[in-house]
């Protein structure tokens, strides 16, 4: 220990600048170990957050869709297209733009399947009529969706099973 202190004192006296190669290699080694241990934990935590966010977005969409269906029947006070049609009912004609009247944030984070505004890569078409719909949200690699009002929220990484 005494020798180390003498070497350090000598270096300070002679005002040597910079680091030795051994000191730099130690720093790189320590940083590498930290990255190797923290990286997978970070990725796992981020993946869980994506999954939870997708599910939460669908819950917002469901609430907005229920309000939409309540207002969207012939001659209802708030019927969004009463001037055009007296035959619409329930979820028929529902779009994310229509849901924005009830929850603007939900419409930005989700989709109404088969409404003409699909997410990129989504090709499955679910029934969209008075009593059926498929609402979905995509976050990272996670897809969350609810098929029909009495369905459960399903979270998957397989986009091909979306709304089926």
C-alpha cells in the first residue's frame, strides 16, 4: 500500500497527464460488465411496459365505444350522423374519429378494426355492426384487443391472430 501511495505522489509531483492503458482497460471492463447485467433487465422492463400500455389503451377504447354505442342509435340526442342516417345503431359506423368525441387520448392510441383506419400490417377484418366490433392497440411488439363487447382483452405478440 505504501508503494502505491509513493507512486501516486510521484506522478502528481511530476504532473503526468492522462491515464495509463491499464486504467482505461479497467474502466472499459467495468462498463462492459454493467451493460451486460443491466441491458436484459432494461429490455424486459420495457417489454412489460409496452404490454401494459397496449392493454390500458384498449380499456380506454372500450369505455369510449360504450358511450358511442349509447349515443349512436336512431334519433338519439347525440347521434353523430343523425342528419344522414336514421338506421344506424350501436357500433355500426364507429371509427377512431367518432371515439374521439368521448376520449380523445384513446383514439390516438388505438384502432377500430374494419373501420377503414387500420394499423400498418393489419389485414384481419372483424365484423363491425350494431353489436360487434374489435378494438385494438399496438405498443412495441405487443397487440392488445377486445373482440366484441363481452369479449376479454387479449394481449399477444402475434399480429395474425388480431381480432380473430
